[in-house]
């Protein structure tokens, strides 16, 4: 079948960064292995993108020196370089609009001249930042597709890990619907790809053109199919990987694992660093488990994956996680995930590959995780089937190449070159 000519909008993509910029590069790169992709970026990530030597047909750089200098100064001085600030997302609206306006002016003649088949906006990931391109293309000549989108996940009540994390600006989130281009973005999009059940529900009125595809992914090379011989007397190897910040809830994981750790039935490796590390180290001492817990600090990705491959269970009870890339990686390398049934991890983990516990309150969550871990320590034979099913699941559904195939099916449907893809809905809708 013919290769599509795709114009991909991903202003902040960066293969040397983390989270959204890295995810968007991996997805664009996978698409470029299948199609002729022209990647449109800001000048900030140009050097890193060119160093990566991705298989792109072309890289178009949009340069806005005055706008970018103003944004960079504000990011450093006003937001103290805090990428997690919700207010920063709102502040990014003018930059996002300016980028697409400049990109349209730069590429308009080529678009109208028939050089591209479709426009796909990968970044920004958040659903509150609209796209002028959808308005510009409302009458053609080519369709506009947006996603995977994420955002809007609420802070769960009843958890100290969420206290003081919610910012005042989150109460104004729904006002984005009144911003210029907001309504036009989703009314004029030929397809909307939601990256989470929360976002899927937010755009339910567009059900006829709405698809669910997780924003995260893994490289095919990460997936492995090794079989472990269960050693019945060996300790259960537990692992946590992520920033040591309150909402990641590593403290709940330590409390749940404490009975096994005190009995020398398990060992717990904590990968990552952050402001909570001191408090977590004190917690291990108060629980009497400090000898069974290793705080490994920040590791390279290769080192982290090596440790993950030797782990039996990934404990990741984050109480507010949009994507949960570490859960994808755990599945790929054979660590069975035990996660909170909320956000990205709750969307991905199912009973055939791992465990998830509801967010009711802290004590209930600890009790449920403790029960699961105790059962696994007593019956290690059930780990291997979960491992194998998880690795197969990751290889078939969660790799960037697999996701590129799914995006291709959506784009071909938009272009009337194929049937509408029949994709599994998010977990909240599966039981309805």
C-alpha cells in the first residue's frame, strides 16, 4: 500500500529529553519508518533531532526568537524551571498558538499545493491547548488529526500524597473551552486520538471520530521473551522506579511490602531520586525494613532496565499518573506490575498481565497490595504466566511500531483508504 505523506506537528519533540518531547519523537520516528514524514519542530530541539538521524523525509524548523526568549525567561524566573507546574501549561497557550501560526505561514503554499496527504498534531499532548491548524484546514484541502491527547486527571481525595499538590489553576481548567480555536480544534478534526480513559470521556460527544491509543510506548528491542526458572526459596524481588515525589506514593509501596521485607521474604529496590528520599529512608527505619530496601538513586535508562529485568514485581501505586511509561517498560521486560487502578497505569494493566488496586484510601490500598504480595510470595508459580502474557502484550500492543500501525489505520480511514479501525475502548467503557 502507498506510503502516506504526513505533516507532523511536534514543536517540542526531543529525543534527548523525557516525557512528552521524547514520546513524540519516538512516535514520529516509528511513523517515518512506514511513511514520508515531514517533522515540524521549534528551533530549541533542532540539534538533538538532527543528531538522532531519524528516517524523516524532512525536518522543518519554525523559528520565533523573540517569543521563545520571552517564554524561556518566564520559565526560569517565574516558574522556577518546574515542568510539572499546571500553571505552566496555561502559560504555554500563547507559545502554542504562535508556533502553529508561524508553521502555517511557513508551509501554507506547500499544503495548498498538494505536497501532503494529512496533518497530524502530536504535541502538545495536553487537551487544553487547541490547534489553529484545525481551523486553517476546516475547508481542506487535507484532513487534520490530533493526538494522542491526555490531561484532566483529577487529584484523588483521601490521600495525603495528593495534599498540597493541586494548584489553584486546576480549578480553571474547563475554561479552555472558551479559548480561541478550542471549539474549532475538535469540531474540525477528522479524528481525535485520546491517550487515556479520562480524555476519552472528555470528548465523548465526538464518539464517531474518537479513538483510544495510549500516549506511551516501548521500543521493540526492549521486549524480551526469557523464561525464568522459579526458585522457591529465593526472595521476591520488588522494585519501584520513578521520581521520589509525594504523588508517586512510594511510601504506600514500602508499607505494603513491609511484612515480607521484615520476614526476609523479599527485597525492595527503589530507583530514582527526589525531595521525598529522606522521608522514605526514615520510613524504612521506622518500619524496621531498612536492611531489605536499597535506595539506588538516579540511574541511566540502561541500568534501570537491567534492574527491572531481574525484578519479579514493579510496585507503582502512584495516585495520579497520566501515562506511566515505567509500567509499559516493566511489562516489556517481564516485571509484573502492581499499580493503582487510576490514570494511565489503570488503563493499561489488566488481570492477564498484572494487578491493580482501587483508590479508596491509603489504608485500604496498603492492605490490598500487602495481600497480593503475600499471595505471590507463597505461590510464585503464578508469576511466570503473568510475565509471559505481559511481554506478549507489550510486544503486540505497546511498541512504537505497533502504535504506528494503529495510527496508520486511523489516518487511512480519515483519507478513505481503509475501514474504520476497531480499537479496544478504555477500561471504564469496557464494562459498560
